[in-house]
């Protein structure tokens, strides 16, 4: 944030100006500023700071007809104080680890369809994404993109092709935007294509002559040359959006006087959806207890990495190690949020991959029964006791394939992550824990 000087009054004014944006970003709720508790806190925004820094900039600030050299002020808010405020207001907490969203845009005018290159002014979209705390990615629209996905594919919302073209970007979700001036009529519904027909078409295309390739390249010339940006057209504008995440895409439509309004609204809709998926909602149920088995632990260092990773999850209040052996770790997590939220959060982090098995026995994993006095148990939260660590070290030394990827572990760069994980009956207990594998 730019300020005129380093005075306390200027800093407090900057804090009040940025505090509301912070509350919206952290809560994931657009209407958070309307809450009475937040309204009372806004004038005292400086009380939630734990530090600040200044940096010189070449920018200028004009105030009262006078120009001042601008300073960049970075305000650091106390996370625990912000979390306590949201709890007091009964607002959700959306953790900082958030899905990365790839945005494909296709525009229609009187001359036809055009994929929209990143050089187009997307300030409204980026500004709203920053405000909501939603990380965006845009396709390169290079030769690889142009060969795998055309403007026609986007306009038809060919989900299979869109997913395939998006794999290279390793994102968590995809947003497909189709927009056009309302004077051209309504935006058509997505075309449902037969996947087999798509494969056949690709085989035919791969055997075409060079003349066909030249025709194909001219079809996508509008995305290869940034100078071929469609001329401005008067609104109002129609926008149709497909948010691809999980098994069921989310769809929404808007009509705005300016294109910028379509972009800002789409980001708000996407952020609302993800906040609903990943935010920790305050409830009266109290903490939940979930038991997790983690395999592929080949060293004490790997154990500490898992421990730090789970401890850093906002929804995890406490982590206890029940048993540790060559098969891995059996952990008891005390969480704020249910088992589905934990599974969604782990899928987003990509460090723990679910083993595709309904039970530990079918995965070939043996877990000590609850209350077994022979089972090595952690005495405190600082790590494994000496006896258990010795057992782990000995078992790991005898393993023949300590560094191999366990069979059944899914790839971690698939698009997109499951939005509503399937939870087997009675999963997450000591008798039937969730089974995950640590990703090195």
C-alpha cells in the first residue's frame, strides 16, 4: 500500500483501508464486512498489527493538489488475532493454501471465435483474484496449446480436451469463460461430445497432409499473434462460465455493461465456491478425531516432515502418534472440521496421496489394535520415544524397497482434485483409518 509518509496517523489510516480486504480474503465471505463484530473492529485495525515495513518507490501521491513521493507500506497482521476475530463473529476461516485456478477465455464477435491471449487487459480479473486471495494461472497459448485446444473446443466446452490441455499447468481447477456482446444473441449451451469421436478425429488429424496443417494453423492464428486482438465492441456483455473441479462442473452466467464486470463477477463466484469447499466453518460439534495411517515413511526425517506438514494445517489442532513401525505411522488428529474437509485439504496440498483401498488389511498394512500394550506409543508431541525409534530404524534398514513408490498411489499432477471425496463407512477410526502415502 502506498502512503505519503511514515507518520502513525498515515499508517493507521492505511491499516483501516486494508483491514476490510484482509477480512474478506481470510474468511472467504464477500459480506463479511457487514457483520456487526467486524464493523466494530474496523476502526481499530491497527490493534491487529504485529509489524510493518517501509520501502521507497518511484511512485507519486497527489493530495490536495500537491504531489508527494510515495512509500510502500507493508502491514503484517497477527494471524491469531484475526482468527480470534473471525471466531467471535462466527465467520469461517479459509486457510492460506488455496486451489490454483487456470483460466481459459474465448470471445465471440461478428468475425468469429477468438481465444484470448494473456496480453489482453485482464486487470479486473487479477485485481479481484488478489482481493479474494485466489491464485490464478493463464495458458501460454503457445504452439502446444494451439495444437491441443482450439477456440471451437473452448466454445463447445469440450471438457476432456480442456482437461488434457490443462495438465501441463499442474493446477487444481479450471475456469472456462465464454463471453460475447449481447447483440449477437444468447451464448449456446455446451456441446456434449462423444469421447470416442474425439479420439477418432485426433487420429485423422495426425495423418493429414501439410496443407491441412497449414489450414489448422491459420485457424488458431488469432492466439499466436497478440496483435490480432478483437476490436472494442459496445456492451452489454454476456458471460458463461464453467468451473471444472471434481466430478460435477459448476456453471454460472452474468450480464454486465463492461467486460471487466464479467471477469470480476466470475472470480467472486469461483472464490465463493472454493471457500465453501475448503474454509473451516465454526460449529457447535466441537473438535473431531480422525485416525490416519501414513505409509512410505523411510526415515526419521520423513516422519518429521509429515509431522510438520500436518501441524501446519489450519484445521489440525493436535497430532498424536499412536504407533510407528515399518508399515508407517498411525496418527490421531484432532481437527476442526470433518473428515471430508480433511481429505479435500490433503488433496489440495498434494503431499499425502490416498491409497486406493477400503481397508488396511487389503493394502497389506498391519496396525496394532487399540490399547495393545505392546504397541510403541509416543509419550509426548515432540517425537517418537526411544524404543519406537529403534524399532523404526531397524525395520527401515531391513526394507528392500524403501524408496520405491508404493503400488496404487495415484499421480499427483492430475486435474482437478476431487471436490467431494468419497468417505467409506466408519473410516477415520483406529480400526479403519484413512490410508495415505507420503509423497517425497
